[in-house]
């Protein structure tokens, strides 16, 4: 009787492990995908749904206050070139986690990562 009970528990445990592994392989180990939203003067002007393209790419955002070159790749987004005087947005570097932002105040431009936050986030 004891051996049969142990065998039942072992089978149930193995089934749970197998289900977890199948989930990880099917989702690529990601619980949620992040995307980026770009705002100009508080208005949403562009959404980047895939931060992990096959190849890194860049595009320009031209505002009445200046121009920023935005680069996307490796799961991140960043301002690679800006014609503002302080270059704070360029020095902010790459962002990739929900809640992170890059702000170019002179151009009134905000890049914000949206998506699921990590379970190990500090509150």
C-alpha cells in the first residue's frame, strides 16, 4: 500500500514538472512580452511591439523641437543620437524592463517600456 501511494505521488509530481517544461519551451521562457511607447508632448505617437527583432534597426523622430534617432534591438530600445544640447536621453542608455523610461526634455519626447513587470521587482 505504501509503495503504491508513493508511486502515485511520484507520477503526479512528474506530470507537474512535464507541464512546466512544456510551458517554458512553448513560450520561450517568457511570461510576458514588453513593448515600448513613444510620446511627444504627452501624445502617443508610436508603439514598438517587438523589442527583439532579428536585426537591430533605427528610425528618426522629428519634432518641432528637434530630432532623435531611436534604436531597437537585443530586447532593448534607446536614443542613439539626439540634436539636443544636454544629451541626457542619449546617456540614459538602453531600457528593456517595464516601467523604465528615457526622457528628452528639450524635445518633449518620452520612451516608456510597458508590459509585465518581473516578480522580483522591489516595491
